[in-house]
C-alpha cells in the first residue's frame, strides 16, 4: 500500500515560503485504504493550500497521491474556472 494514511490540510493568504506563520490548520484526518477520498472543511478565504502527508499505509519508500482538487463550495468540477498560473 502506498496511499496516504494521515494528512493535514493547511490554508493561508500569504506565501508560506515568505510567511510560514500565516498558515492555519483546517483539517487533520486519518484515511483508510480506498481508491479516493474527499476531505471537506468549512469555507475559508485562502490563496495557498498545503497538503502535508504525515503517514502512509506502510510503504517505507514513498507515498502516492494521484490527484488533488481544491474547489470553492458548491462548485462542480466542470464549472470551476481554470486558474491562471503566475510566475
């Protein structure tokens, strides 16, 4: 097994490389073995999202995460605007 077993979700308005103290923990969850998980939390105003993997399901070499979506509340994936990538 190489999936994540415990993850934390942190959010912030400022760049965490410049202002690491700005990050706020919004979820700390333990995940079972499964093909997909949805981790919901109360809406927050944030520009940055940090996903911290604290444990996996026993693989000593790596953890695998296939895809992460961050969306506004009640937004369907197909309706979500495509974010602009800035340098």
